C-alpha cells in the first residue's frame, strides 16, 4: 500500500527542512513550485542589482573598467576557484 502525504504533512516537513530558507535567495513568483533542472535555474535575488552596478561601472569607467574593476583578472579568479 502506498502512503499518502497530505499537504499539512508536506508543510511540516518543509518547516523542519534546514534548506527551506534557501528559497528566499531567489526571485521566484509567490506560490510557484519551480522544479526545472534543465535550465539556468531561478534568478538569484542579488543578480539584478549586481548587473546594474556592473553596467554603471562600465558606463562611467569605460575601457578603464578592465583594470580599475579587475575585469581582466576575472577569468583567473573564477578559474582558480575550487
């Protein structure tokens, strides 16, 4: 016989899940259950502000951004992460 999990039981399990707070890290519509594992994934909430800041830096510092923001070193920094 298959056990049936009620909504209340699922919500109780979610409340005890140590990863449940991670949902707040992402920009997801309220009430949406997002399970797509074959995409870029959900947009991290901090991404929009970060992209805006980089675009502002680019507009202000132009080609100098490569050096004053160390864009030239990013491939090495990212590649060295383990």
